[in-house]
């Protein structure tokens, strides 16, 4: 039986624009904020932000204003989404832990990006 003592908390940042995306660009995950929370104590551990290089979009000035992330930062420090998903599985046990995020945006974005890039969904599937 799966334990719910630890919960994986996820907070995504994605490319965004103040209006519609420029032609040929789409919203993509650019950071996966992640930590483990002990449900009994509320203690947070393994807190980090995993930077992800966007494949079909560029970080707009509007996006940088909202997230503090720049295209240069992602070009130099970001990794491929597939590698970020591998980190979630290996270092955060993401396929085994119950996970949570604020609202449905992160849930839908993770599913959409996994499908878009033909990647295995990295999270536990039961609700």
C-alpha cells in the first residue's frame, strides 16, 4: 500500500506573453519547481527548481518579468524536458508519491507536454 506521508509538490513556470504567442511559438514548461513535503509535520525537503530549455518558444520580456527567468539562463543552465522528467523519477520518486500543485494548470501542462514531446508521463496517475 502506498504511503501518503510524503507528498511531492510541483510548481511549473512556462513561456508566456502579454498577448498571443508569436507565430510558431507555444507555451512550454521552462521550470519545474519541486519539493517533498511531509504531510504530518509540514516539513519541506529536497526543494529545487529544474530549469528546462524550451524547444518551440523563446522567453519574452513579459515572461521574464513574471518569472525572473531569461532565455540566456535557460540556454546556459536548462536541460531537456525528458531529462527533467528523469530527475523527477530518480530523485523525487514521482511515479510513486502522491503529488499536488496549485490548480489544474500544472496537471494539464505536464500531461500536454508529455504528449507533445512523446515522453512518458512522470507522475503518479491515481487521484
